[in-house]
């Protein structure tokens, strides 16, 4: 398992996964849709995962849960869980009560295709939970919400900068 103090990464497991983009068409799911895959890499422990589908235009959230047995991968279409939406997905490892936990064994990827013909296979970005954080004690069976602090204490920090290696010239169309 990777060090818990390493930065956001699509090449290692974590307790929180961010799928950068998903889309689904209610009218034409064969032309615009996303296949999402989520894997529990732990050889012995099951995993409960809370999925948050964030609509990119309205910031509304649809949520769902998935339970994974040890070494299990679950794949599903965005159109089955959140049809007619384009946005991003956050997957959080939880306990049976829905409280976030330190479970750095989740990996995932997605295949996204748009009606424009654009398509890509993207790895989910993994964020590790950091052992020994007092955060875990703040959520219990009676909690109705939890704050995920990407502060380098509870979870790894998130990057401040996004870089792009190639931007086409506006003059080139």
C-alpha cells in the first residue's frame, strides 16, 4: 500500500476517489454514457462506499451506496443511477453507519463517451485517509453529516494548481 502522505494520485488506492467527469443521456444512453468501475483491493475486508453524483450545471447531488466484498469490482452505467446528467463523482469509504473511515484500498476508473464523438478512459483520482486522525471520532451512528478535511491531517491535501500541457490556439480554430 502507498504511503498515506503522498499526493492525489490515479495510480494507487485511497479512501476517497474522485471521478473527474461522467455523463449520461436519458434519451440516448448508447451514444452518451459513462461506465464507472470501483474496486476493493483489500484481500479480507469488505467495503461500504457512499457515491455522490454531483451535477456539473446545478451542483445538485444524487447519492447511492455500494457494498464490495474483498477483491470485488463493481461496474455500472451512469445512466442507471443518474440519467440525463453530466458532472463528477466522489466515492467515499464508509462504515456500516455511513461514517467516513480510513480504508485506503479503493481504486476505480471510468470510460466516458459523449455524443460529440469524444471518449476517454480515465483513472479515478485517489485520496488517502491518514491514520491517527481525531476526525474519525466525530462521526457516529447518530450523525447526519460529516466533513471531509483534505488538510494533510485527516486526508491528503488536494492540489491547488491544475496544469495543462497543450492548449490549442484560438486562431487555429
